[in-house]
C-alpha cells in the first residue's frame, strides 16, 4: 500500500503495512526461491523500482512562478520586466522555503530558514548525494555493506573514509579556524568599544549591542571548536553521513525493503538524501553567532555615532563634524552590504544552487548509480558465465585425455608411426653402440 506525499507532512519512521494477495504470495515465494537458486541479485528490479518511485514522487517539487499580466502599453511591459528582475532574488528564497516545507514540514522549514544557513544545507545535501568509491557490489553506495568506503574499516588503524566525507571534515575544520580568528577580532573590538568616551551619555542600545556582540563572538568560537571535536570522532564515511542524516538508514535500506513502494518510497528516499534540520542548525550555529556579533557591533557604532551628533557630546569637534561622520558611516555600510549581497543573489538564481535543484540532482544521481550498478552486474555475470564455460571445456578435454580407450588409441598411433619411420631400429642401434663404447 502506498501513501501519497502531502506538502508539509514529515514522513513517519514506521513502514506501511504490506498488502499481499493470495496469488502474489505464491509467486513471490517462487521468485525468492529462484533468486536464491540462481544466486543473482535484484539490482535490475531495484533500479526500475527507484526510477519509477522518484518519477511519481518528485512531482510535488515544482517551482511557483507567477504569470505576468498582459498589457498593451510598452512602458508597462518594461516596468513589469524590471520588477520581475528585482523580485527574482527573494523569489528564490520563497521556493527554497516551499521545498523545505515539502520535505520537513512548515514549522521546521521556518526554523531552518530563520536560524540555518542555506550554504551549509547545500554542502551537507551534496555530501549525501555523492557516493564513495565503487566497492565489490559495483554500486558505489556509501551505505552498501559490500562497499569498502561504507562500514568497512582498516584493521589496527584508522577506519577508511571516502574523499567526499574527508572533504566535508576538512571544510568544517577550516571554517572553524576562520570563525575562531574572526570571533577573536570582533570580541577585541567590542571590548575596546565599551571604553569609548561619552558612552554613558548615549543611548543604552549602544552598550547593549556591544555586550551582545562580545558574548555572541565568544560563543561562536566555542561552538566552532566543539563542532570540530564532534566531526573528528566520525572516523568512517557512513558515520559522517549518518550524523548529517540524523539516522543510520540510507536510501538502499528503504529501496531493498518491499514494504516501501511508490510515492511513499520516494518520500523516505528523499528524506535520506537531505540533511536533518538538527545537523544543519548545529553546523550553522557558529557562523550565525559570528554574523550576529558583527551586525550588533555595527549597530552599536551606528547608535553611538548618531547620539554623538544629535546630543553634541564631542565639544572639540566642529558643528557638523559628527553629522558628516555619521552620514559617511551609513553610506559606507550600505555600499559594502550591497556589494557583498549582489554576487550571492546572482549566484543563487542558478537551478543547481536552489534547494529544489539540489534535491532533484541527488535523486537523479541515485537513479544513475543504480543503473550503473545494473550494468556492472550484467557485465560481471557475463564474465563469470564465460569463465565457467571455458573451465568446463578445459575439464572436458582433460577428462577425454584420461580415458583408457583414448590412451590406448594414442599409443597405437605412436607405435605405428615409429614403425613406419623405422625409428625403433635406429634407437636400438644407438643404444647398442653406446653399450659397446662403455
């Protein structure tokens, strides 16, 4: 029995009851016996199963695109095109929230969009979509027990880990070092800002902002170091993916289970190809705290400079010096933030960088992985069959040579040939000559 995906509804952890018919039970048992007798795997059926399930279950990840209104005025058409281009940046975020709501639910999507970082989510999702090196099964699945890059380990040393998981761990370590240096600098500036002259005569928001900046920068450094320790304990590639996913079951566990069919299979497979909200929030916490400390540091400077101008707290400055300094501060702040946000907005308009594009790309890679496994399985089966045929032919030839009748016929042919060539007389003459010489 299949369950239809409802937008905003998280999938349950229990599998739906399996519907069996009287005719299908006997056929299923016979098929299972045939597979056990032949020793073949079910990679072909698995590839078709995951392909059909994802084609039916991913239809709910469409983009919401508003249709422009028809107008006959040329000026209105130009304004509509400009407005559409200006609305394109927040529009991508709306689609991301819709995709998150479809996977996690509305509440989790709002929390993830508020306190999580989209870049962290994409990095973790791409790691879950990248397989390890192909193992003996040929699937290249990091959750495959036959894959050496999955649960395998090196005896007496460090466990094996695939390059994708190793790259993720290095990225976390590098990011933590960067956050540690940046947080230390921001904390030092916040401490110095609390000693500025005439600070008690300004608004209390300036001091509160700098105190919050100091505390959040220290917590950012602490969380970054704590995250490095958490990731460092994950020695195997499948452990890294299990921590990101929130559970140890990968896509293969659901695909090989006959209880998961159709849209419900697509739902649980998609959930296993995207990171859990908890892992995204944990990995995003240091960067979020560092950004908050920087923002509140700048807010505190803005409030301080504004009250220095409005209350004329600097007696040594000119009549308009504090005003000019405050205006230059605001202009430089707006210019810098605009300069940094434009490339990010233009980059996020690409399909592969959206949440929907990442989910569809991981699903496509999963189908491609199973198709490659199917082809490798066919090639290995053909190679094994050819080797068995060659070995059977060699065994038959050896058996014929060991038969007594074949040996007698061969000896008779040799004696006949020796008699015709008079070789036995020559050998006898040579032997007699050698005895006389001794």
